[in-house]
C-alpha cells in the first residue's frame, strides 16, 4: 500500500513496445468486480461508462476477490468467516462456505478446478474443489497465513505468514487436494505480497518496509534483483511483457519490464489504490481510501476514474 515517486520522464522511443490493442473476448465488455467493504457488497462496474450495473449483498466485511480461470468468482468475507462462490457472469451466488475464522486470500489453480484459501486466525490453508463446492482438505501452514501466489503450472504455492511476514512458506501441490509444506525461509525483510511471474521462474515479493520489490528464483528461493518502487506495501500484477506495481500511499502505478525489472513508466492514480487487476490489455486499480476504480490501458494511460463506494477494497477484471 506508498510517499511520492518522481513522475518518470517520457521514455525515449524504442524503449517501450508498440501500443497493444485492447483484446476483448467475443461480445465482451470490460467490467470491474469491486468489493465495497463498508457496504457488504460486490459491485459490478461497467468500465465503458463507470456505471454500477449490478450489486450483490455479501456476508460482513468482504475484502478480497479471486476470479482466475473458470466461471466461479471467490469472495472472502473476513469478519463473517465466510467464503462466497459466485458465477462471475451472472453474479448468482452458488454457495456460501462457513467454518473459517478469518479467511483472507484466495488463489485459484490454473485449471480453474481448485481454490486455496488462507486463514490468518488459524494458520490453515483450505482447499476448495469447485466442482463439489466444498472444502476437501485443510493443512496448517503457520499462524498469520495471508497473501499467497500459485505458480502458473499449479505445482507450487508461496504463502506469507502475515502482512509484515518474516517467514515465507512453500507448499507443494503435486496433488491439488493434498497440499504439502516443503520449505520455510526468511527472505531477509518483511514481506507483504507475492506474485509468480507468467513464466513461473521468478516470484516477485513486495515489502512492508522498503521502497522496492524483490525478485526471487522460484526454484531456489534466492534473491535475484530489486525493482525500484514506491512507499510500501506494494502489490504486483502481470500483463503481457509488463509487471504493474502499485504504491497506494504514493498514489502511483509503475509499469515495469517483467524480464529485467526496469521501470518504464509511472503514473498517478487516486490515493489508496493498493489493489489492481489486468486482463485484455487493460489495468484497473481500486482505492480503499477514496472508493474509486481507475481504468488504464496497458501503457498506463488513464482512461477513466470513477468513485463507486466509500471504500473499494479489491478488484477483478472480467468481460461480459
């Protein structure tokens, strides 16, 4: 979540690739699914005009949303101890799962069949099989289990134990319904969030104390290089050849070369824009502190900012 970065000068021609064409699935219009935490609701916001086109009531304190592959969206309601499964096209509630203490983050496997949920209060990692709409396994990974990321091949999960974590847990998913802790390590700083790169070879680790994102080898957990970033904590999402890094306390997003960590561009967004999502040549960011949703293209040109709620916690990008 970030003090002010200097706005980068326009990058010389040739450094940035040609503009990407916004890709839209057949008949699809871009829609931001936003958790309105203080209103206990999920909002569907049309990015074409900023209108709220649908609103769904959720259990208390909806914080984070996961869409990923498949047709099911997964919503975490932390205070209610509930995980809600919805059809992301119709926003029909499929099922609400109870029995959690403080579910916080969901990560969906690439095949869209399995969802992993961390629970801060119990230290458990739960496995939801979407075809059966139920929890099929739980394993203790460590108290404070919070942010996590699943590898593109679905074989590994990295979990940070806390929002200021000094321990990262590596979980093997050779059998998706039987996660197994294979390693714990201290990265040498306080970790906030983690994100596997699209290649699966590196994990980008954001911090709670540094103006940088640290890039680690996924195979050895060795730090490879640092990416300059704004005031911590930061969040990372990937789109094509770029990584996008937010600093909510700076009110900025950076576009970064995902191969070498070079910062290519930095733009202002509303204060408190911590979370972001990418898809179809678009980037969207939600502001927890301003209640806005900001739409940008892949080169970080701001297309639209719209206030949608008192607090817009998390965001996912879908096409209807």
